[in-house]
C-alpha cells in the first residue's frame, strides 16, 4: 500500500510553495499573501497573490485586511486562489460578490515514481539536455522570456540567475531541462527536489514548436532524473487545456483543483 495518501500529497504541495528572491511574504494564521518581485511577473502572473486562506474569521474581514496590504504596495488588485482546503466554504462566493472575476484554474496532479515513466511518444527529432552550462542556460532563459511574455533580464540579472542555477545543480536541489526540435531550442522546464518529493515548474514551449513533442520530452527527462536522485513522488500544477491532458497520460492523477479570482482593491 502506498504511503502517499491524498492528505500527504496535498501537504507536500503546500510545503513546496514558491517564494523567490525579492518577494515580500505575509503569513498569518488565516492566509498567505505574497508580493512577487517584478522580474517574476508576466501578463498572466499577478504581483500580489493569496496562495491559500483558511480561517474561522468572517471572509469580508479577511478580504479587507488583505486589500489594505495590497493598496499599501500600490497595486491595483490581488489574485486569490481557492481550493477544497480553503475555509470557510463560502470564500469563493464572497470573492465573487465583492467583484472577484475568475481568471485561472489549475489541477494539482501527482505521480508516484515507482515504475517506468509512461511512453510519451517523443519524436526522433526532439532531443533533451540538462541545463549545465551557459549556452544551455541562455537558451532556456530565452524560451522562458518569450514563452511567458516576461521582460528581458538585464545582463547582471542573467549572470546572477546563471550562478544560482549552477549552484542548485551542484547540490541537486533543483535543475532545468532544455528540449530542442531539429537542433533548435524549443522548450524548457525546471524542478525542485526536496527529500522524496520533486516539484515540477516553469515548463513552457515556444509557440512555433508546440504539438511537436518538446513538452513531453522535458517532462519525461525531469521524471527520469528526479527518480534517479531518490524522488518517489512528482508534483505539478497543470492547466486543463494545455499540460493537464499530457500529465494525465503520463500517469499523473488529480488530487484537487485550484481556482483563481482577480479582486480589484482600488
């Protein structure tokens, strides 16, 4: 019998919450609010986000408290995530009543790494490599910038990120995979290793190379390497219309759904 119960899986996802360098994090007994640094933002990734909330207090009271903090940051609104673990149960309804608009939804998916990775039918013209040198890092960075619509990093920022990536790779706390189609950089994705858990993140494929197997190749290689480093569970948040179907075919199972509401605060 597996030791990875649904509760353990969801707890592991919470433990993997991302807090990048430069972020401002507010943790209370009722919620986690984070102000992401500008370098991490893109058109679909808001600066201020409530990643989880669970409280016995009235939801309008919590919303007012969060809104005050967000206004202090001089931001126009906050992205508020809800799931089966959100409390009280009427949080989502209150967000809608306060003008919240649903802007995103992801599935929390997990797969035990106790067998061979499913055959993802990666085409012969797709190759993968570990991002372990400056050439591969710059190619992966270019894909991330173009794929997510982010701002081009400065030379200093790129050098700092490269040094961090190599340092993380030396300890295998995280690593990235680059996929090329017919020799041209096409997709990349990273993951973080913590004990027996690997959290997959940041996978993106350039538009001109989509539906050619690059994402599948990045996924398969990340799972293979994570398993070789002792991981027994892979976690990822997958979107219903893009990565979700591929992940389900690769043996992942859905454990929850998270929905995101944009709440103006001005």
